[in-house]
C-alpha cells in the first residue's frame, strides 16, 4: 500500500498499535526519516512477549534490566543516522514492509541487507547501525534493553557518526 502523506500513515500505525491494547505515550513524526511512537513502559513486557519472545527468552537477565518499547516508522528512501549506543542493546522486528539494515563493528558502513516482515535484528551496545527506507513505508518494533540499571540509556545515548 502506498501512502504519500506521513500523518495519514502515522495515524494508521497508531490505530493498529492501540487496537492491540498498547498505550501510546508519545508520538514524533517530525524526523526526516519518519518517526516513532513511544509505548507506555509499563507495557514493555507485553510488547516484548508479542514481538521478541524468542529473543528475550534467550536473555538470562531480562528481569534485571528494564526495557523501553517503541515503534519506528521509516519513510521510503530515507534513513536514520549512522549511529550507535553505549548503554543499551536494541532489538528490532520488522512488522510491516521491507527495510534496509546496515550494521558494523567499526565506523565503516558495510553492505545493506534487506529485512522483511517478522525478521529480527539484535544490536548490542557499540554496534553501529542504520535503518534505510526502501520503496515503501516500513514499520519496526523496537525494544531497548538498558545494560546498566544504575545509568539507564536515554536519547542522549546516541552517538551519531554520519547523517
């Protein structure tokens, strides 16, 4: 489905997420690459169970480290900054569409891999990454896992290497 108006697409994503029982506590569609819908953190476990059950079950310390759920909306032909985080791991699951993903252990961008619905991407702290919009909109479930409970990650924990 091709939707040319960002606000319309965000409204559709918002309707779908709320129909699944999630409370949206923040919405940002001002990013050049699209934007995000922040889910109530009290629903993090439910969000994890829905989108990341297999990954989370394999993590021994899931209860010890709080999580932050988000839904990312990636605009066609746009990309998030080439970046990494020091105090969080992230998991992404493609919910709708296809998206390009670039990852690297150093500052050099590598090959773009195409990920499709149900694909999961795991990013440990320090892993460089970029999401790239392809030909149509993509929707990604994102879960942060704070690696240090005493010093949780926040939006300031983004090291942007290149826009």
